[in-house]
C-alpha cells in the first residue's frame, strides 16, 4: 500500500510538471497584482489607470494595486520589470518613452526583447496651453515671441524625453524657434507650475481642459489628426502646417519570459476591464479613446516604434554620445 501510494504521488507530481500552461494559469492569481504607473497620483494617467485596475481586479478575483513610479520620462516602471519575476504579479504601464531609452541613456536591457507585451490600452490627446492672461494669444504670437527672444520662452512638459517634450522639440525645429524646456514629473506638477506662472507654456495631455473651461488657460494648438470636440477653436498641428500627429499609445507589459497561458489570462481580463463603461467614460474626460492591440500586435508595435524613435532622436540631436 505504501509503495502504491508513493508511486501514485510521484505520478501526480510528474503529471503536474507536464501539465499544460492553462492548468496552472487557471489558478492565477492567488494574491494581489502590482501595476506600476509611470506618472504621479492625481494626473489623468493615474486616474484612468486606477479605474482600469479596479475593473481588472474584479474580473481576476484579486486586487490590482496601482503603484506610482514617476520620473525618468515615464520609464521607471519598465526598468523595474527587469528585476521582477515573470509570474504575472508585477505589471507596468509602458509609455512611448520606453522605446527611446536606449538611444538617450546607457541601459543593459532591450525594450523590445526584455518586456512581455500584454495589450495596448489607449493613447493621449495632447496640446499646448498658455495662461489666459498671456500676451501670446495665438500660435503665431508664440512663434513670433520665440523668434524675437531665442531660448527665453519657457515651456513645461511631463518629463525629459516624453512625447510632449520630443514633440515640442520637433515643432520648434520645424518652426525655426529655440525654446527653453522645463521638465516636471507629471501633469499634476506641470499644471501647478503653469497656473502659478513658473513657466510660460505647457505641453501636456488634455487634463488641462478644466482649467481652460474655468478661464485660467488658453489652448494654442492640439496634436491629434482632427480638432477635439471640447476645443473646436483650437487648430491642429497639421492645420498649422507642421505635419505632426502625436497620440503616444501606451499599454501594459510584464517581465520577460512570461508563460503564454499567463499572458492570455491577463490580456483577457484587462481587455474586458478596458471596455467597461466606467473606464471608457474616465478616458473620455481626458479626450482619450480605446486603442486596443492584442499581445502579438502590441509586440510588433513595440519593435516598429523602437526603430521610429531612433530616427526621431537622431533627427533632434538628442542621442547619447557613442
């Protein structure tokens, strides 16, 4: 009997080791999941990601805890993934700035190969704002003042080498002006700075709209393919002859080497969570729309974007010395 029981136990163990991924994936998660967000609490990204995390937690049956990791141009969560186990309990928001990192800093990991891409969620609507009492009433005023005062026109962004920063530098290059960039950790800090008169302009996602509606800020342009419904009088960069469209898609990734069954479990939960009405409504408050990409498509997007960002960084002269 004892021998038979031992053999039975060994057989069960062998079967467990050889079990398909879905067998153990069905038991996931058995503890809370950490989702690192690349920007500070209180900003548009944090607010919408918390709604997404709460929805996903209900679907998965475990709490998804949002942990804010601002700074370094939104790349800290992706860097933290390099230290995490590929067990599905550590996830990160992946902003577009992650794909620029190897061209601007010395790192020992690859943003394409060393992250498991789960799904893309959304992107931003961006624009450039000035205080309502600024003498820069239009984009033409902005350009004229900058040309008359090279390097003196200050603008803030949500961090060095973020999409707002790089897009403004590309705009400046095309417009033939020199600007003074002041980086902040996120939208909340940036809005405090421009409302307090510490910078002359701010390039950011449209979390600034309530301040525009309150008569505190004025929009000079927006960066989408078409004008925003909430800002029908604000011209796009394309309309201004600059030929730039910027949406900066972002999604969720995990550490390298995650099991496909685990990736599917997380993908399915977050896809369902992102499509829930409360998340769609939260995004709409900041003029964001769903920009879904599945795991394979998001992985391809990462590889393609990695190449495109290299070209932009080199064009702007921001590449790190070789």
